[in-house]
C-alpha cells in the first residue's frame, strides 16, 4: 500500500504510539510523508493509543475534524 496511499488527496490525520511495536513512529512518518498535507501526531502509547491516551487522542481527532 506504500504507493497507493500517495493517491490520497483528502485531509488525513495519522496518529501513532511512540512505543508501538507493530507500527513504530518511523512507519507512521513514512505514511504521513506519503500523503501530501497530512498531519502526524505521535502519542506516548503503544499500539492502542486511543485507549492508552484517550483524552489526547480524542482532542487531536476533534481538533483535526474541526479544521
């Protein structure tokens, strides 16, 4: 999917955990770099950042959706 994500032209938020062994921050940066205009947020969490850092995750998401 590394090439196909380059075709995304919509606002995109990429959220990753700083300690995620499945999708480490380096991979999240590659994803964000491949999508022009995307926003990258790294949270102090592992793979379930929406659970481990729920308040910050939700704040970042709501801020992004509000534009």
